């Protein structure tokens, strides 16, 4: 007779699992109970009146010895429980853990747009992906479902998608702010090396990051083993990045394609379906390197050579073959555009060279716009991103010539049947030159790209404000230094007059005082009005032989010596 034998340790593992499950349930129940008490305390103001604390987290840590992270999560939910009642209720009831609810509330609280969106009802209540019988009336209710049933990774992804769905124009303005703040400084050092310091915009940073990760071959296994043993043969990541950057410059600089930026090895993958890219409400979001982005940004990225779009037709379940030859100008067409527009970017007053420009489809290629010279205009990356924001239109008026206009409150129809060169008739019709002129010279005209104050996105505003304050401070300091220099020059001491001997032959220096003895007759020195001793050198000059200014100084010196008048 055979008997079943359990695996060694399985009974102990089952016991540990049971104990941990019970402990987790108890801890979550206790957290929910604590949260309910803290919300009640906050609503009645007892944390101030009874305990003397204004910050709930500090109260929980110092008075009740809660863990810092637990106290911070409970305090965050309690503080915002009035704004996000559904999420707070999910945590108080124990349906969701406090750490997931706290994370969701912090994300929804980041911007006013996100707070408003979270509480805006859906046109039709949406079923929960975890329970079709549960209908969610608002995005907050949907987030509460994710907090209760999803993993932390799934919750974070859902919140990212929520933000992306309201970030159509915001992401484009973010990009304009990033490009205005980006900088790169290369400074030679005394030891022969160079210091590289700067800040890159999101798109440039992604390209460089991907290249650095793929440019150099992976380290050999023996190098990894030696590094693990403390041998130190495997270079640090920063050192590998520097070598990869050198390879990028050396390889790209010697490439015959370098001048046109085509054939770059560091490309980004954009996945989107054709209907979504055309602006139709499909419920699907474009993905850049696997992360959701807005449709507006996807349309902009589809114009760039550093991005490879993978476009799908979901109705047929097949990939749409829209390759480089169809969406980007080939070498011959690019050359034609550069010859027609040799001055560079089409934006009035932009000094970016033609080698830095990108080909913009006046009618987007996803909307059926052809990749022909008549439908293309060259713009630098900043101005290319600007005209993809709301209100801008482009009309090509000739080879290498275009009229770019802005219409506040609506999109222009230039290049698609309208005539922007004569105005569209709206009260706010302004050209690119008009817009720049209004911004130029104002207190907001601080960035070299010409970023308008109205283009400061909410997410970038703190960084832009900080940089604007620094620039304004530097301007003030420069103005103060210039004013000081002007004052010094205006009120500088006069040039000293050369010292002359006085007519009394005393040789008194300017400002010098000497004790003058009373005149005594001397047969060797002669007599006369002046009793000053005769110098041993050249004969004394007469008043008639001295310049006018010298006469005045000599009179002053003589008066100081004798108290007499030279008249």
C-alpha cells in the first residue's frame, strides 16, 4: 500500500504563506481603520486644535510612531479625501491598499487639468475591466477599480494613459519649452580633456540614450566575472557612454549622409494605427518605444527622420506599408528643397541653417498629403514643432517660400484651399513675423528660440520660471555693472597737472605746504619783492613766459608761500 508523501518543506511553506496572508489582511485592515480616523480628525480640525500639528504626516510619525512612508500615504489620502471621495472610500473600506490609492491621488493632483478630468463624468458609464457588471461614471471611479484589482504596474500604466488622453496640445508645448531650455557646453580643460555639460530635451535625450545603449558591444563574460570579483576591468557605465559617444561622432562625422541627417542609426519606434493618426476617435493611443503618447505628438514625430512609424490598419488586421520613401523626401527631393530654400528655415527671421531643417508636409501625409515639393516646406525643429500646435497654418506661395499665419481660436486653412497670404478674415489673423514682433523686447523674450509666454506649458512652467529668473537676474547685474562703469568714467578724477616751480623759485608742489621763513636781505642773493632763496640751477622763468594755467597755479603757490598777491 502506497501513501502520499508531501514534498519536504511544503507543509512549512504552506504555514508561512497562511501566516503572511493573515498578517497582510490584518495590516491592511488596520491601515484602513487608521485612515478613517485620520480623515475624521482632519475634517474636524482636531490635528490642529487637539494635537497642535498642521501636517498630518508629522503628527502620525511623532505622536504615534508610524513608519514615515505609511504616514505619508495615509496623510496624502486624508488631505485630499474631499476632492477624491471615491478613491478615499476604496482605501477606507479596505477594497484597495493605501499605497496604491495614495499613488493614484498624487498623480491626479499634479495639475488642475488632471483634477478636473478625474471628476468629469463619462458620456456613457464605462464598465470596469475587472468586473463588467460594475459601471464607472468618472475616470476617478475607473482608477479606483485599478487600485482595488490591478497590480501597481497596471495602475501606473492606466494613469499614464489618462494623462496622455488630455495632453494633446500640452505635450507639444512641453516640447517647445524643453527645446528653449536645452543647452550643451563643451569646455577645454587644463589637462587636455574636455568637460561636457548640458541639458537635453526629451526627444534628443531619447535618441542619445538609445544610441549609447546599443552603440558599443556588450561586455564579455570574463570581464563581467572579473568585475564581480573586484577586478575592475569592466568600465563604469559613464565611461562606456563616453566611448559610445566618441564612436557616434567618429562614425557619423565620416558618413557621406551626415550633412542631411538621413540614415541615422539611433531611431525611435512609433506604433500607431492609421485611423488614430488621422484624428479619429478609436480609443487607441500611439506608442513611442512602448510608452503611450498623444496623437498630436505622434503626427509631429511621424514627420521626423529619427522615428520609424509602424502603422497598422486594425479593421484589416495588417500593417500599412508607409515607409521612408513615402513619408520622407528622398535625396533628390531633399536636394531640390534645399536649393530652393538655401537660406534655411522658412520662419521669418529664423537663422537656423538649411542643414538643420526638417521637411514639413503642409497637408499631413497621414491625411493623404503627397511627398512632393509642392506639399513640403523646410522648417527648423523648433518652428516645426510650433506649427503643429493649435492655430497655425502654412501656405506655400512659391519655390522655397511660404506664408505662416496664426489664428487664435481656430485652425487656419492655408495650403488646403484658403489664402493666408491675404488673410482669412478672422480678427486675430497674424503672420509669424507679427507674432515674433509682439513678443520681441518684452519681459518674456528671454529664450534664444523665441518661445512665447503663451507657449509655457503647465508642466514646464516651474523650470521655465526658474530659468527666466536666473536670466533676468543676470541681465540686472549686467546693467548695474554697465551703470557703474559709466559713472566711473563720467566722474573720474582729472588728469594731474605736471608740477611746476613757482615764480618765487621755491619749487612748491601742488598741495604741498612748506614753512616759509621771513625774507632776509642778502648781498649774495639780491633783494626785491621775493625773498625766496635763489635756486642753484637754471634761471627762474618770468610770468610772461608761463602758460595761463601755470600762472594760476603759480599764483596759488606764491600766495600759500608769502600770503601776498602777484598783481
